[in-house]
C-alpha cells in the first residue's frame, strides 16, 4: 500500500485529505450521513491505488529510427511500437520518450485503452543542428485510473543511438596522382593483364576449387596445379584534421572548426567513394577505428570529434610519418605558424601527392583581416615543398575551390621521379622521362 499511496496524484491526495477531514467532522458533530460521505471519499483513492498497483500490465516496446544516421539539419522519424502481451486490457496510459534537448522537446502521447494482445504504433520526428551521437530512450509509461487519482510510472530499459554527421558537400572529381600505393596505374594494368587471378601456378591443396586448376602447368609438371589468388593493389591515403582549439576561430555551427570538420567529412567521403583506403589522423594522432575507413565509419568518427587543447601538430605529423606507405595526404588545417608549416612540408617526398586545405581563420573573426601575413607565410612554405594549396575562406564553398587540389604549385618538386617513370605535368597528363639530368625534373 505504501507504493500505492506514493502513486497518488494531486487529485488523489486532495480526495484523501477531504475524506479524512469529513470523517473528523462527522465524529465531532455526530453526523452519520457525513460519516458515510467521508468513508466513500477516503475509500475511492485507496481502492484506485490498490487496483492500479495490483494490475500486472505486460507491455513490449520496440523503437525504430529511420534513418539511424543523418546529416546535420536532417529529420529522423522515430517509430514506437507498443504491444499488450497479456489478456487484460490496459487503462489510460501516458507515453513519454526520453530525447536530448538538442533534438527537441520530449514527445508525449495519450493512449486511451489497449485491448488484449493489442498493438499501437506512435510516430514522431526529431532533428538536430549539431553533430554528435545522441541517445533516444528509454520510454516511460505512466498508467492512471479513469478518475485520475493514481498514476504509476514504469520505464523500459531499451534505448537507441542516433548519429548526426557533419554536413557533406559533393565534390567534383579531381585527378590526384600518386594516390595509389605502388604508383601510377599499377592496379589498373595488373587487373587488365591478369584479371582477378594471378597466372603464376602453385601445387593443388585440399579444398582448392577445381575451376582454379591451371591445366597447361598441370600437363607440364605432371601434377595438379592451380592458379594463385592475386593480392589486389590497395590505394592508401591519409586525411589530417587540425582539431586544435588554438588554431580555430568563431563559435557554434559557423565556426572555423565546424567548417574544417565538414570539409574533412566531404573530402573523406569523396575519396572513400573513389576506392581510397583512408586513415583519419588528427593533431592527437591516428583516430581510433578509422584505419582504412569506409565512408560511414569515417562520418561516425567525425560526428563526435571535439576540439583539442594541444597547440602543435606534433603527434599528428608523427602518425603521418609512421604511415609511410600513404600515396596521398590531404590536410585540413587551421591557423599555422612557420614552424608547424615547415614540419608539415617535410612530410612530402618523392611522387607523393600532398594537398593542404587551408582555412584563413582570421576571416572568421574579422573579414577585413583575411589573408594575414602569417597565413601567406605558411602557404608559401607548403607550396614551396610541392604541396597543392586549396584556400577556403569563410564564405566559400569547398566544392568551388576543390579543383585547386588537382593543380600543382608550379614549383620544382624537391625529389625528381625515377628514370623511365611517368610524372604528372601541370595539366595532369603523364610525361615520360627517357633519361635523367642533373638538374632534376620540373613540373
């Protein structure tokens, strides 16, 4: 009964207090009619509490998010499916789902009565202007009696995660030479020449498929030979995102940090769709769960990334240096000083393609301060080392400036390509070098 009394609503407590007062007055005044009225008023909330607390409702709940991953500003439809799994009908129920405040107000619904084995579906929509990973649920059900004297609250334990990803811009296709591990069009040539199977045979092993038998080698060797499976060439690249709070300006969704995250997401999705095995690196090092990331896993990581308190790119540069097999580096950078720019510039070597998406962060504070001397100095250091520069001002779209990633800086590369290999020209077309010169090859 203690649980039942705690379940009394304000109306139920008022009834109980009024009934007790009527009983006291009846005893003092000796009024038998008032006594009967007092007994009825006291008994009504107590009986309602007893009925509600002893009623064993069994409800099952399922929640569906469509979609479970959405871009900033997109709407998500949440479907709640409630089922009464007992043979008893339910009373009036108040349904409330738990939703973070950034997704909107908590949705509340009233269900009049659910028949035995009955099913109800409830729909509502949520949206967020902030990226992140948000938990929806658990669902709370409040059961009341028809008079509203008692309210019993029960909660489900299930909850679901909604991932709100950064804004992704569709980028035009740009030729980035050097992005394939092994260089040039090696993968294309190997597949065209040998298909999916390497023609080099080996001895037959138990479990090998008969369709892989290489009959010419079998006849020559006198034993069953099969074709080897080729290890496919895998393009590799690294995406560096500068998350230093010190290197960014502005607040909220329009800050330079959020612009950098959106740019990294757009570039990462674009390169992943081109078949690039991508690593995500920040100023804190290699981001977890992003090795050879797919577009979805990359967006999931970027959805929850936050500014760091570091002041240098030391750990990020070290992580890039350890991944020496990367044929392509794309760096989305905030404010850089000369020392950090020089450290980044030294990462590029040989035929590696390096692209720097540079945010002119001073423009996020005051537009008239864009193109500062420090920005131009960092730009010159990277361009002098052969980095391709993509400037991203506050009001510009990444899609509009991304074609700059396909243009070389016009300065000599510090290392010339090996003799007899193809080196991209300023127009992107390969040029053959028949012999080397002491002066080195220029772009």
